[in-house]
C-alpha cells in the first residue's frame, strides 16, 4: 500500500503511514470512492522505495530556533568585562602588561557567547502540514520527523524565569513509544506555537 499523501510504501496491514502518519484506512476509502488508484505518485522501482510526491507543495507553517535572549545578554557581559579588563590594565599594570594583550584577552571573551550563539542556531523546529521536524547539528546533522497523526498531546512548560522573560518549552507527546517525548526548548512565545501545532492536528484529523 502506497500512501497517497507522501508516496511511501507501507505494509498492507498498516493503519497509518510510517512516514507522515496519515490514516491508511481513510486513504483506501477515498481511493475506492474515486474508483481507481491515485495517479499523483510514481510507483517505486529498484532502490526508489522512498520516492517523494511529484508535486510536493507541502506548506510550512512555522520554522523557529531557540531564543537568543541569553546569547545577547552574554555579548553584553563580554563587552563590559572586556572594557573593565582594559581599564584595569591601563590604570594599574600598564607597566607590566601591554595594553594590546589586555585588548586581545577581552576580545577572546566574546568567544563564549559566540559559541552558544552558533549552538542555538544549529537547532531548528519546523512544522509543516504533515509533520514536525527537529533539526540539530551542522556537519553531523540529525533530523527527527514526528508525523502530525502520531502526536497525542502538546504541553507548554515554563519555570519562573522563563515565564518572566516570555519564553518556555513546548513538550510534544508522540504515539510512538520508541521515540517518546520531543521537547522544543526555550521557544519565544511558546503558547502561540503550541496553539499552531494543535490547530494543525485538528485540521488533519478533520
């Protein structure tokens, strides 16, 4: 049985598509009502078992990364520390320590927030019409796909600091026991994105 939504081959006994989570029974019902097989997909041959739709126009609902609030605070603290270091060096130990060395050490302080800036940017949460994608990494990149049809619940979790600063975590319960929960960590306006995910779940099930 080939999924009419994403084109991936599934077992004849499967209830849901293993790729996008769409109900196989509903697809079979629609095919029977039309009186023939879908013509939207190429039938896979050889090593093309994972052929994609010929006209994949799946809409992206949102694509976000964790908040950069703490990274920005880190840059400010690094700048303050660098200025303080240069000031102390020029005022008290200029005879023993060259000013350029103090400036160089001050600039190195910016490597700390820069590291976390890059680390945050390497995480991307993307919601499309059929799945939630969690991308991590640059060279060794990992992508986790959660079909909308397999998501059971969406919860917003915030501690006191997150609530004060306006961000939090979105916890997604997956029907697949092996995958468990997925957490979209430190998201700005988490309730807004949780509502978008819940809305897409309702639209797909309707």
